[in-house]
C-alpha cells in the first residue's frame, strides 16, 4: 500500500477483544491520512463487536484459536507488521512475543498510569473518587500496563458525571489521540532510556 507521496506506508496490525471503537478510529484515521499507515489485519481473541466493525470497514480479521499465544506468534510472523497496536486487547502478551517485537507494540490504557492498571480502569477510577483521570499510551513491556509512557492526557472529573459520561469522555480523548500518537511513533525518531520514552 502506498500513500499520496508514493512512498510505501507502514503496515500495522490491531489487536482487540471488545467493542473496537479505537480500532475503527484507527482505520478511519488511516483513510483520512491522519495516520500514515495501513491496517493489515484485526486480530481478536474472542467473538466481539470489533469483528463487525472490521467487516463493515473491509479490513481482514482473524480470531485466535487455542493455543492463542502460539497462534498469535505464528500469525505475527506471517504478517510481519511494522507495528502492533493493542486497542482493548484484554490479554497479557507472553514474554517471548514482547521480546521478539520489542519496542514495536503499543497499548492504550484508560487511566493515568501507574494509577489503576489492569481491568475496568474507568470504573476503578470512578469508584475511587479521583478528581483527575485520563489516558496513557505506552510501549508494551513484559509487565501489565508498565511500559515506557509515550503520551498521557488528563481530564478533570466533574462531580455531575455518572460512570457512562466518564466512559464517553475517556473514549473521546482516546479516539482523538491514539491515531496521532501511532503516526508519530511510526514516522518520528524516539528512544527509550531506562524506562523513559523520549522524542529525539
Ligand atoms: C479502551 O478504553 C482501552 O483504553 C481499554 O479498553 C477499551 C477498549 O475500547 N484498554 C484497556 O483497559 C487495556 N488495559 P474499544 O474496544 O471500544 O476500543
């Protein structure tokens, strides 16, 4: 696939487990030229709405069968994406995949890490009663939501918001920022020193 400039665009693979709204936004941004890459495939670990979106958008998709880790490793080896994008993929990648794809896997998490890692982060933040929350985009390492932080965006929680309002605000800033940050990761220079990510 080539961009308007005629240059070959990087190919990415998106991994999801659920609704797939970030996946859809990534595909749309790639078609609008906001994200200078093309989505080679959606990979899911279970039947989920993300697959319906892939069908509608005309993006190839694959559901991982057991043993999922081995199959994922094989699939990535065949597709050879330039970058792997986790968008609501609710499984922990095994160390061998993280090692093989070191600094080529990015994740988005709906809290200001290191606060509220793991599952149901939006609900966790809401129930804890924090006044400020946000999103984190990070390079994936072997831990759970522990990798070097590329980008964070904070929002103040208004006391009139219910959980659903907070969820939609978080998704809004995810959709706005994830494609742009992926674009920068693919097209700009950066390095990781210790656990610190920096643009060069
Ligand atoms: C997003 O809010 C993403 O940050 C979160 O799952 C949601 C997926 O939504 N990811 C995690 O919690 C990872 N620990 P989507 O399927 O509509 O893109």
